[in-house]
C-alpha cells in the first residue's frame, strides 16, 4: 500500500494510492454527497453522479465522480466550488424528475436550492417508485450475496431492478440486502412476526429456540449452510442467545 | 411456430454452451416464435448455468426482442414531425379503433403488432405507415383499416 499526499479543499491529507477521493475526503471529515456508492460493494459507484468534484493536476482541471476516482500523488481536489455546485444542481434536478417523491433526493436537491424540477416528472407507473436506477441493489445481490436474484431490466426511463419475468423470484433468499443498500429506500420489504415479504415472495422466518424472536429467513439460513458449510445448530438461536 | 420444449432445446443447441450465446439464442427465439418465451429463457439459464436474472435483463433491454407474442405483421405508424403535422394521430387512432388494439400491442388474433415510431425517412409521403416492408404514403384515416385488411 503506497502512501500518497494530495490536497483537498486547500488542506494536505495523506491517503493510500488508488483509494477513492470520496473515501479519503470523508476520512478527513469533509462532506461530499453520494447515493450509489457503498464502500462494501466493489462494483458500486459512478452512476448517480451527485459526488462530483473538481480534480486539478498541473494546469488541467476535470470534473469527476469522486466515489470512483483514484487518489494519486499530487492531485488537488475541490469539493464545493461554484462550478461543482452548478453541475450537481443539474444532476439533482434530473434525479428529482425521476424520483419526485423520494425524501432523500428531495433533501439533496433542496440543499442545492431545487424544490421543483423544471422538466416533467415520472409517474408511479413508469418504473419502481423512488428508484433512481443506480444498480446498487443488483450489484449487492450479485457480488456480495452471490445469488443474482434481481437484475436491472428494461432501459431508458423504464430501467429498474426486478426479479425475472416480474414475478416472485426462485433464486431470492429473502436476505433483504438490496433493500438495506438502496439509497432511496425504493425496495419494499415487510416483516411480520412470522414472515418477510420482498420482491413479491414471502419467506418463513427462523425463530430463536430461546426467545422465539424471528431473526433470519429459513431460506437464507439454508443458503449460508450450503455455501459456507456452517453448522445447522448455529441457526437455532438468535445472535443474542448464541 | 408453437413453443415446445423440443424446439427450444433445438434452438439452444445451435450455439455453444457459453454466455456469449445468450443473445444469439434470444434472437432465434424471436425469429422462430415471434417472441421470447419465458420457458425459453428459463431453459437457457439452466443449460448455460447462468442466473435467470441475467437473461431476463438482456431480454428486456433490446428493442428487437419482445416478451409478448408479436403479430404476423408489424404495422409501424410514423409519428415523426412531418407525419404528426399531417395527422398521424388520427391514423393511429383509426387503427386502434378498427382492430381493437392499443399502440405497441398485438391484436387478439395475433395478426398485427401496432407500433408508433419516429420518422421513417419518407416525409414527402407523410403521413406514412409501414406494414412489414411495405411503405404506404399519404395514408388516410378513412382508408387505413381497408389497407390493413389485405394483410392476412
Ligand atoms: S432500487 Fe434503489 S438501489 Fe436499486 S437501482 Fe433503484 S435506487 Fe438503486
Ligand atoms: S456516489 Fe459517486 S456516482 Fe453515485
Ligand atoms: S415524419 Fe414520418 S416519414 Fe418523416
């Protein structure tokens, strides 16, 4: 791991070569908005474009997405210039057209002074409500969970995550990772004492043999047993009673 | 052609058992069945051992693939600027009414799939409809149903 020094907003900071500009800025307490980036998901980022910053190198300047721009010796980053704000404003206005009811998008847009987009907005029947088509959920399902139960389907305005044939998925194990990862809370997941429902499929929950609290969908436990060889007895008790 | 597992397997068998074959197989499904059937995508996923979600993503991405059975004939109603000004809307509505079909869908008897498209490059003949490969220029809403009735 090669250490490098760069300047962010006038302050010299030390980071590791090739880590993202976004992560280094955050380590140093500087705010850059982000939606589609999750540090735990290798393939994530680069899609929502709200994390734009200026990168200066010698005489040249580029506006880049900080979540996937690698830190290199000698670059200078500016996160909150007039120019960055102007471009980000345009990005947020378009995101607001796509997800006009999302509180996360509304909040970010309002920070940049936008409350009403000038363009037409997508109604609830065009795509999954509040979804900005960033693909984070499908990346989590494929790369982290490893089941690929959902994928991005259709294209253009209609692009959205879905299970095959828009039906309940055979492959889904009910882990809910997609719903937790989604930056706009667009994926509906309901938990009752006995069951969890997500992507149109209902999962029976495993209950703790001590306190009978439901803590994991049975199918997810089976998946973990199958793929990691973990002992079945491990899933008889909830994390607190293990 | 009816969708049978034997036919599906025959089509899948035309290509190598690798991911690169997915699109070719989906195109052949489209050509032979006039749509990409769910059974076909399922079977393909099983044979290639790739997630169904990946195949479904491709099936929904390409305009040339349709997940609904398509009609024997494709009727494209041009909605480009010139045709629009010359009353393309009335023509499309006349077809919708005459064949009880909504735009971008297929008639009950599966004879026609009706699409609204942008400029087909024959603006001098606006308004234009294109049935399969035939261009019908200066279309009139009162005549268009009769023109289509000749296609069986
Ligand atoms: S549902 Fe959420 S995570 Fe998935 S693509 Fe839409 S906004 Fe992104
Ligand atoms: S957070 Fe960087 S592009 Fe979305
Ligand atoms: S607008 Fe219809 S052919 Fe050009």
